[in-house]
């Protein structure tokens, strides 16, 4: 098309009257993170500062409750090992092993936070923010593997119920409930919209359910002598763990596959962008998640000849920010060819192979 740039790559264009004499009516590819000086300094902070310094502050705030939960879990695990060795209880030693997986999950989340906070450099243009998503997926897979173990062990104990120390199991379960309630409370103070934090939280929550089931089963065994109650409790916990694990694997998988964030329908967003005044068409629309809470959008926007590309871009960015909370937008804005303005004509504009076009009212 006449006004489109031959190169489709994203680039930053100078503003009206800027270098090269480019005026407001010219086509441009624009990244919302690098707006004018007014956007960078007069309105709170620029995007780079917001996603750099802000992310580091949030990571520090999230790290403290996770460290507190980790120390609590490690202390209880050490007490279980000592008690198990003194009492000769395999059940207590096995549960200490389960607590070790919780400690590992929290430790992994903490390491991922520190790595993800590193600034972008070299070939990693987004930094290492998705390390947190990798951590969440590992935690989800771990929960699913533990589910398989608990199902196998539960079925085995249903068939051949072992001798269960009802009093010991009940007391351990009650103490475990208290410890995991405190640990869950600590982690809940962190940002649970982060899949990384949510992965650690789901591990603790699953352990809390396990201790509730353990205490209930121990009480039944203690009062009635029915040993199969322990196996049934294990199967109930396994079902809850499977649900939590699958949720983490599914959500982290959506991020890796660059699906649109939950609650953001591309067709709806494309239609709203196309409804902006002077917009002729929106295509090449992509919406994805860089990491938890960090949505990004890029699109090619065609406007009517003679329209102010800068004004259209600013109006579109404002709508995306206010309606959907999208702060990182890269919009290539060009004037539409005359052929595209004729109903029924196929103009020589770049036809989008990556999804539907959204015609505007202009």
C-alpha cells in the first residue's frame, strides 16, 4: 500500500515535527512503553521504570513471606524426623519427606523470583521473567506426580490395610494443620496473581488438606480401629492435589504457548480497537502474557487517509489501558490505501495470515 512501510518490523518513530520532518499524519510503528517525554516523566513514571523498579520492589515484598513459610516448614520437618526416629514411626518419616517437597517448592519459587528480577540484556529482551512460569510448571508437575504416588499407596492400603497408630497420627495431623495454616497465611500475603507464588501456595494448601485428612483418619482409627480410613483420606487428598497440579500446568502452558491472558478475548479487543474514530481496519493482533500480571499486545492499525496517526494511537492505547489493564502495547499505525476504502474491494494492504481482520467504522 502507498503509505505502509516496506519493512513490517517494529520501530520507533519521532513525534510531530521531529527529526526527519515526519508529521502527525505519517504512518508509524510505535511502542507504548516509549511514549513522549510527557508520558515518561509528567504522568507518574515511564513504563521502563514501572516494570523494572516496580517488579523488583514487588519481588522483594513477595520474598519475605515465602522465606518465613520456608523456615516454618523446615523447622516442622526437622521435628518430624527426630520424632519419627525416636518413635520408630515410618509414617512420620514419610510425612517429613512430603514436607521436604513443600520446602523444595518454596525454595524453587524464591530462586525463580531472584532470577526473574534480573534486567533484560543480550538476547533475552524480556529478561528472565518467564523463569517464574517454569517454576510454576515444575510445581504443578510435582503435584501430579505426588498424586500418582498417593493413589497407588491409597489403593494398596485399601487392599492390605497396615497397622496405624491412631493417637500418633491424630496428634501429628493436628500439629501439621497449625503449621500449614500459618505457612499458607504467610504465602497468601505475597502476590498470588503470580503463577510462581501460586505454585508454592498450592503445595502448602495440598499439604494442609493432607494433614486435615490425616487428623480425621487418625481419629477414626483411634476410636474405631478401622485402618482403611487412612487410605480413604489419602485418596481424597490425591484428588485435591490433582486438581491443583493440573491448574498450574494448564495456566503455565497457556503462557508458554502465548495464548491470550484469561479474561482478554482477542475478537472483542480487536473490535473495540477497530471502533476507534478514524480506524479503517485492525489486523495482525496478538495478545500474550510475558509473565504473571504482565500482558502485552501488538497490532497493525490502518487509519483513513489524512487522519492523525498519533492521535489514533494514543486513543487506542488509552482504551487498552483503561479497559483491559494492558500497559505494554506496540502498534504499527499506517494510512489505509484508497482501494481498502471501497466496499468489496481487496486492497493491496498486508493481508494478515495470523488471524481475522477487524474492520472499522471509518
